[in-house]
């Protein structure tokens, strides 16, 4: 019993220590897809050939995309990851106009499980304010096919292209944080 308590304590401490994230925005898109856009603490992500090294970045930009917990299509896994999306983020410094553009790729970790993300370097100072634009494209017909029952109710697309813009985003605290 004592060992179990120690393990539960360690897991709780791990989640408190490493789950600091800045919620940039939350959106819901029919037919019941929830987007949570975040700035997270930069991290070591593999394979290294696809991702900037942790020491070359300021933040880990994320999109957690899951089915809602209510009002979703029959057969949909409540809270399940929505796969095959194409998500980009453009981060623009509101002080100097410089910007960074990045494709968010599927990631897997022990805190958020499946999510879309990338490490990035901010185009300016950590204490500058930023505009963040997320563009989300649904899966193409090559990546996702639809059965007749789905098509009859929801059509042959998961959703239409979506864009979400947030201004005056302050990444300073999250950029100065460390997972170590």
C-alpha cells in the first residue's frame, strides 16, 4: 500500500510540475470537435530531424483536438483524438511585425496524449505580445473516407476549413518555464 501511495504522489507531482500550459483559445466545431490551442513549455521531441532542438526554441505550440463529451455523432469516442487534420500556426510579433509559420504535427506524450504541436522560436522578445493564427484543414479524401450513414447526416467532409485568431498573447511565463 505504501508503494502505491508513493507512485500516486509521484504521478501527481509529475503532472503538476510538467503540465504548465498557456491556454490561447478554445473552440468547438460541429459535429462536436473541441480545439484547445496552447503555448506549452518547450520540450525534447523526436525524431530530431523533424523538430527543433529544445535549446533552440522558446515554446511548444499545441492544438489538442478531441471529440466533445456531449452532443457528438453516434459511435464517436467521447473525448477521443481527432486524427488526420492539417493545422498550421502563424505567430506574429505585435511590436515588430516579424512572424513565424509552422505546421503542427501529431505528437504523443504522457500528459496530453495525442495532440498536434511543434517547438518554435518566437520572432521577438519573450516579453513582447503576439498574434497567433491557427488554420485547420479537415482530412482530405485520401486520408479519410465516409460511410453512407455518416454522409447521409453529416456530408462527405468532417468540417469546413477553420481559422482562429488570438491577439495580445503573452508567452513570457511559459517561455521562461522549464520541464527540468
